[in-house]
C-alpha cells in the first residue's frame, strides 16, 4: 500500500514539475533571447506580429474567433520580445492585454460553437496556426466583446507610449510596438 502511495506521489510530482515549469504561456517556442536587442531585431518582431496577426486572424471564416485570436497573437509578440530588463514592461503590458482579451472571449463564449485551433489554409507550420485553442464569442455578444477588446488594445497602446517616455534608449522600440498593436489589432477587431 505504501508503495502504491509513493508511486502515486511520484507521478503527481512529475506532472506538477512538467506542467509547472516556466515557459511560454501560449506555447510559442522562442529562443532564450536575453541579449540586448538591436532596432532591426525589434522591427523584425513587430513586422512578424503585424503580418502574422493579419494573415491568420484576418482570414478567419468565422468572426466569432477574432477576439481570442488577437489575444493569442499578443502572446506571440510578448514571447518574442527580448527577455531583458529593457523590455520587461512592454512584455508585461502586452501579456496583460492578451489575458484580458482572452477573459473577454471566455466571458462572452458561444454555447454552440466549439473552441478551435485556427489554421491558415490547413498549414501545419507553427506560424500558420494559433498556439492554442481559441474561444469563439457568441453571435449576440460579438459587438460588446469586440468593443471591450478595442478598449483593451487602446489602453495597452497608451501604456506602451507612456512607458516609452521613461527610457530614451527604448523609446523608438516601444513606440513602434505600440503602433503595431494599435494599427493591426484595431483593424482586425473593428472589421468583423
């Protein structure tokens, strides 16, 4: 009996260690980018966010998935920003906005549509799909959910612009990130 309890405890501990290990919240694999980022590195990440979000979230046949798809791409962006003190605040703002948009989708979830991994043209490439299942918003609540998501994006954009004023060195990067999340996300959220 003690052996069975010990084995169960070991299995439980292994599960906790496996699922509790720090990693990327949404499953996007990135290298450990703790080195100082060059402006072109940040521009590449921003361009990847803009292009990817528009390609994937902008081509969803059912607009019910758009809010949480944009949230997933916010996580993509946060995961790819340099893991340095200079970008800690940007990552925090973007991750927070992603969590808030995901919460909006969950609070307004459809009872008839199922959560799904969204794929671009049946792509198996990681860039051609969401990193997790995205939550569809009920048709009668889509306008309210999109309005809430727009407010979240606008607030994140404002926070990034305020943060850009604190450091001359990262001012341009924060401003570019704010513009990217504002422009591309708002177009996607308002188009449905």
